[in-house]
C-alpha cells in the first residue's frame, strides 16, 4: 500500500486537519468529527449529509454557501456514528429544522435515523431523505435496495440552493425526494482500491477484467466482464439507465403526524424523449479526467439518440472510491425548478460558481 | 452449576469479547471483503476497544450493558454499530440496577436483544445476517432450561447458524448487492455474533 | 493497461471531442488540434499555452474567461507541433499580440519558438515566456534546466486576468516573467503511470519505493527512496523549496529590438520571513484529494515555521501525470498585484470563481 | 561505385527510414523510457509515417528533403520533431531543384544538417544527444572522400557515436534531469540518428 498518509488509524483526522487549514470558512470539529459552515445557519433550514470517508470531495468538499451546512465523515468506507450527526445538527440548527441527505447504505440509514431521533429529543425538527439512485440493482425486495451514488451530489447542490431561497422544511424535504426519484446512476471499476486500515485491495480484478455496477465502498459490483472499450462500457451503463423501468420501493421516512418512521412507497421516473437532464460523469478517484471526457462524448451521443437533451454537465471527481479507477454516470431529469436551483450560486471547496 | 450471572462475569464477558475482536480483526475483515466492504473486523475491534475504555465501575449489569451499547453506537458506525448498539440497549433495559441475573433474565436478555436487532435492521433470520446466529442462540438458550446448559446450547446454535449463512443468498446489508455471488461465503456479522455468544460461555465457565 | 479509451492511437482526439461536447463555450479544432475560447479575442492580448497531453486539466481545462484563450494539446507526454500553435494563434489573435506560456521542456520550448516565428511572419506580435520552477533540479549549466510545474497554472490564471484588465503585451510579458521567478515547485511519485501508446508503466518502482523530484512526463525523478510518511515527504519537498538558493539561469526570449531570440539571465527569489504566498498542493492524477489535505496540513505548518504566510491555496488535481499517484507542491510569492489578479474572476472548466 | 545520389535513391532512403522506425518503435521507446519519457519511438514512427504519406512526386532532392522536414515538424512534436525537422530543412536548402547530388553536396548536406540541429537545440557533441551520432558521421563522411566509402564510414562513425553515448551523463534534453543516473544508457536520439544514416547506406547499396 502506497499512500500519502501518516497513520492508517488516523487518516480521517489528519485529512480533516488539512481540510480545515485550507478552508478557514469551514469549521472542523473533532471527537465527534464533523465539518460545518463557520458562523452557523440563521433562519433557514439547515442541510447536512455524511457517510464513510474515502469518497472525497463528497461530502466535506460540498460544505459551504449554497450547498451543505454540515458533513459528517465516518472512518474510511464506514458510515459515521449518530453522535457526529447529533453534534453537527446542534451546531447548524438555525431554528427552521434540518434536512439530512443520506445515501442508501444500511449503515448510513441506521446511524442517521438514530441521530435524527436524538436531535428530535432536543426539540429540533429533522427530516431524512434517502438517496437510492443506483440502477445496477434491479430489485428492492430481496436486497438492501439501490445504493446512493451521484444523485447525492446533485441533491446536495439543489437542496442547498433551495434552503438559501427560503424553502421551509416540508418543501425542502419534498424537493429532495423529487431529486432522488428523478436521478439514475450506474458505475463501473477498472481497478479496486485499498483502504488505509486494510492495506490490501478491496477485491481482485484480473488485468483484463472490469466490474460493472460497482458501489462506492470497494464492494464488488453486480457483473464482472472482460475489459471493453470506453464506448462499449458507456453504452452498457447507458442501457441500464435509459432502459430502467419505473422502480418502486419503500423508503423509511419520518412521519410528522404519527411521530414515527414509516415506510413510504416511491416510484422513480423513466427517461422519455424530450426530457432535459443534468449529466454527471464522475471519476472514481484514480481515473484521469481526460478519460472521463471520452465517456462524456459517448454519453452525449447516446442521450441524443434517446431524444434526451443534456442541458448541464459535470465531468470530474465528485463521489469517489479512494484511488479506484473507474467512473459512474448520473442523469438527473430537470424541470425549471431543479435547473434554477442547480444554477444558483455555490461556493464550496469542490463546487463553485456564480460567486 | 452456575445459578446466577454476576456483574463481574458480565464484565469479564465484555473484556473477553474485546480480546476476541482484536484477535479476529483481520479474519472478520476478510469475511467482509468477500461480500461486503472489508471493514467489519476493523469496526468491531474499534468498537469494543472503546467499550472496554468506557466501561463504568460497579456491578450494575444493566448499566454495564447500556455502556456497551453507547460505546458501540458512538464508535462502530456502519451497519453493525447501530445493530449491536440497539441489541445491547434493548437487552440492558430490564437489567438496570441488577448485580446478578438468573437464567430467566438472561433468556429474556437474549430475546430482547434479538428483538432490538430485528426492529433496527428490519430483518429476519434467513437473510444472511447476524440474526442467523443470534436467533437460534436465543431459542436454544431458552429451551435448555438452565444457565450452563443454555450457554452451551446457545454457542452450538450460534455456531451452526453462522455456518448456515454460507449457502445463503444475502437479502439484507451490503452483501445483498451481490445477489447469487453472495453464496458460499460466511456472513461476517453472524460470525461476530457467534464470537460474542462464545465469549459469554467462556466467561461463565472460567468464573465457575 | 486498463483505461477508459477506445483507440490508443487516438485518445487525444476522442477526449477533445468529449471536451468540446461538454463545454460549448470552448471551440475544439482538429488537425491541427487546439482548443480556444469561442468567438475569439477582441482588443486585448491573447494568452495561449499547450504541451503534451496527459496533464489534464492543464491546459485545455484552463481555457475560458480570465485565463487561457487557447491551448494546444500534443500527443500524450509529447509536446505539440508548431502548426498547432500557429493555427491557434491565428484564431485568437485580437490585434494586441499573443503571449505564449511555455513549460521548460526542450520539446515544448523548441516547438513554441518555431510557432512564434511562423506567427511573426504573419505580422502577429508574439512573446514567449518559459516557466521553469522545479527546484528538484539544482543546476542549469549541465542540464536542460528546471522543468515547468505548478507555477504554470498560476501564470495562466494571473496572466489571463491581466489580459482582461488590459495589460499590453510588454506589461503582460513582464508579469509572466515575474510569476515565474516568484514560483517554486517540487513533486514526487508513489507510482508510475502508463501512456496509452506504450501500455506499460513509464518506470518501475518497488512496492516500498517512491521517487522524489519527479517531472510530469513519467520521466524518473532525481532521487529514489524508501516510502515515507506523508509528513516526511512533505518536509522533504518543503526543504528543497524553502532552502532553494537564488537560482540564476539564462532563458531564451524574443528581443523585439534585435528581432531575434536572445538568452536573458534571470534570478529567482528566495522565500523570506514575512512573505505571503499562494500554495498549490497538486495531485498527480491517481492520488485521492483527501490525501492532498494531509500534505497541506504539514505544508501549512512548515510554511508557518518559516514565517511564510499562505494567503490562498489550491488543493486538487491541476497538473497531472495521467493516473500517477503522487503530488507536487508549489509556492508562489505574491504582492498586491499578483494577488489581485489571482483573485479576479475566472470561468474555465477546471478553475472557476467570482463568476 | 556510386558517383551520384539520385532522387530515386533519396526517396528509397526516406521510405527505408520509415520502415526502420516502424520496426524499432518499441526499441526506441524503451531506450527513452530508461532516461526520458518513453515516447521517442512513437514520435519517430508517427513522424516518418506522415513523411511517407506527404512525400511529393518527382526527383527534386531538395524538395523531397524539405517535405521530410515539414512532415517531421508538424507530426513529431517533442524535442526530436523540431530538431530533425530543422536538420532536414537546413540540409535541403542548397539541394533545391537538384535531381542528383555529388559526394561534395552530400558532405555539405550532412554538415548543414548538423549545424541545424546545433543551432536549434543549442547543444554540442558530448552531451548525450543525437549529435553524438550525427557529428562523427558527418566528419567521417567528408574524410572518406567518396560516396560509397563515405557512407560506410559514416555508418560506422554513427554507430560508434551512438554507443559512446552509453557512458555519458546527459547535459541536454530530458535525460539531463537524471544527472548521474543517465549513465549506462544509450541515448534514444543518437540511436534514431544512427538508423537514419544506416538507412541511407542501405538505400545506396541497393541502388548500386
Ligand atoms: N438489516 C440488517 N439486519 C441485521 N444485520 C445486518 C443488517 N444489515 C447488515 N447486517 C449485518 O452487518 C454485517 C456487516 O457489518 P459491517 O461490515 O460492520 O457494516 P457495513 O456493512 O456497514 O460495512 C453483515 O455481515 C450482517 O451480518
Ligand atoms: N538540445 C538538444 N539537442 C540535440 N538533441 C537533443 C536535444 N534535446 C534532446 N535531444 C535528443 O532528443 C531525444 C529525445 O527525443 P524525444 O523523446 O522524441 O523527445 P522528448 O524528449 O521531447 O520526449 C534525445 O534522446 C536526444 O537525442
Ligand atoms: Mg462499512
Ligand atoms: Mg462492512
Ligand atoms: Mg516526449
Ligand atoms: Mg521522449
């Protein structure tokens, strides 16, 4: 294992220290670990997220004006613990409630829910929206359900902008759900990655093999095949995304009336001719951004052939798996509301425009 | 024959569990690497190290188990943190203030613990999770009728349950993403659950 | 070799196509290959750069408002040819002359000079400033001189802003030279990288070895050592940067009076207590950005111990070597002028703020 | 004995050179990998492929060599592109309009070519570059006094010069960054230069 680290047990803390030193506009807290906008949140809904570390810039790199108010980094590839979200929530509470954006991994969901319960005990209103956009997984009955991938980045951007616009907690929660059911993603890996704690690759891939339908935690994907050209790989991911049928599943949500978590049925959209989308071609960390443009080239062509228009795009590393080589594609169907919020100014370490 | 489980034995159980997790850190992580994200051993070791550090003085079994729960919840993360955390939390509730507990109380502890895991994780036995070791262990314990025999039966049932996860297709947790490919691997959580039950038996037989 | 490519002989073209599809505000030209701002340049000095491909986002990712007007990508790790810079120069000529920013590699220098001569034959005024900021190389008499590293990014940002501010060609040329002699860099590699054409790593490094003083073309560095902690590595690079003596060398420049290329002697600054600097912690492509923050943490500490104040920072992938794991550190001493120009709005695919 | 070098032979020389570069693409790149950036073979092969494509009709040796120069300049890139481009450009100038050239004219060609490389790259022999093959080749050619002997001597000198680069420490080009570590490697540019000279001898002896 070759990494720029000092102490494998402590990487998250040493990285957070550097992050804090580089970004004085963001407060870094330790024990429990979280980062949040300096000065707190006033008179609007606070937006927070978090998850295992190793997916940088997600989530810490998206803390700042117009995006996240706080992020809670767990150990590498392990979801954070409730005390992190609890303390972060108290730090950013601006009196209008908190929206938690949570990627759909069992650990993330359970820990965020426990934190939400703890914050609610303190009299803070908390909602919790799960992002599950990975079309590689077809079925929710016999699995933990679709994982959260690139749509998470867009949800954080769009909800952060909406909070600044003054959306109240109900409206913001509904918006976040809307982003989720309008977003579909799928990823692939050329190589595995190595967590600092383990020191060996998370799985093995032969020199001529790739893994399709990979998550972002070094967990194996859903299909292993021989290496293919960038165009063929892109076509495969696009096929899954464009041909994905209306996915229906139950997701846990806080029911304000009942005062309990309830399972709500949700159905994703399918892409139709005439749709306008934001396209995210995301690198897994170890793939040069130049190669992502080869993917984008094919993606734009395939989208065109489906009559789907890419109105905005992001090409780069946004939600990664350490130094894994590979990429994921996310398409988010947008309407005027989503596009306006996406275009709104944002100023974070990893995403910035309009300010 | 052991009549009552004392606070000292519960403390020993927890310490033994911590030692077992440290010893099996790589093993559990390797199991998780095959069908998960290769962190279960790291998580459990980190968690139980914190447990031992934060264990309060005294003999109050409920307080001890609640402290285990709190440390696990705040140090493990992942799926296992809330699940084991809830398990110890639910199990500890009726035991608050008790410095020794009977067979009946321990049977209840196991059942409450299992109920806690099921509630938190919305899972049942047969889905290739820790429940596949915990559920049969709790049942076997109750059926055996006394502490020593119960623990022996629980360990055997947990071990069998752990092994029974090998041919299963995972339906919960990260391994479920693999579908068919999750077969032929032993579930890491069922394995750590077996270890926890086994550590209790060891602690009790040493105390006897 | 595992890469997201279609045809190893054609990677630059396929990547440029995707780049053009993703960034309609940038024109992509083929045969010869170059990218430039759409709509051309009016009534100000045009700024161009270029070099071998494989260093993305450099240079194409820095084309846009407030930075480069054109970039010429050569084949992977091979400098572009004069016809590329010639056609790019004609496309962006706004009547006030062209500044070429050139990294100091023999191939880049020679090809840009030939292009400058060709453009001058067309009546276009061209200046050519060489960036040679790599302190790993101590001596210029017995080598091809210091290489161009991270200071190139800052020169492109600062000169692009100055062109918008209305600097004339003489003033802009002097400014670019000022950036160069105020910038020092040094890099290191944890792993080699593989060019698509060759399919095998550019050099071999044992599992416990790293290379210090690496360039950006997969060429071996100046020292090979056992792997060290991030802090030790950062300290080593910092030592070279902070202890670098006033480096004097001759660089080729166009002499307007003489109408010929002349060798001009230049001497770099050394860092002093009280200096203010921009710090760039640059990833080589395959290193997770999270690890760069560990480096930044130590860098900030070392700079502090020298009484040097980091007033701005960039942490991320800006000038890379394909998927090489490793990083480089650049410190740029700034005064009010340089800082104002650095802070000025910029809108390019890879660097954006204030707009 | 060859009295004059014809346009047809020059054309054959160029085609042979292209074939040799294609054949030795990997070899030259490997040499460059050791002390450079592993692209010299790719560069030369790409360049001479373009040369052959763009070669004009006819016997005008100056025009042929100028076409070589232009194709190299616009297709090779790197250091070798401008250097070889300038070499052929400078060498071609006095040969414009000539359909056959004498020993004297070829000697002049070599000298002009070398001067072009020196001017463009600001280098001298002894710095571990292509000049270490080219300079002795030009000198040996002139000294031999006639075409056939001259080419034989030039090839030998170029080969020796190429080998002499092995113990040298590079002072120019990318290899110079390595300092001491550039020793014990043969310079890729000197190697391609030797191949170019050798291809000329081969073309001439085939024509004879
Ligand atoms: N819903 C669930 N109910 C019960 N146990 C579960 C559930 N999901 C996962 N597990 C258990 O958790 C174990 C994985 O724990 P761990 O690796 O620590 O967390 P993570 O999967 O978040 O990395 C699995 O082996 C399984 O036994
Ligand atoms: N200044 C110079 N003068 C003469 N030859 C040079 C000079 N610099 C480099 N070379 C030659 O160029 C060769 C490298 O060519 P090539 O690999 O194609 O270009 P690059 O170094 O730009 O990758 C070297 O082996 C050397 O012979
Ligand atoms: Mg995990
Ligand atoms: Mg796990
Ligand atoms: Mg090169
Ligand atoms: Mg080379």
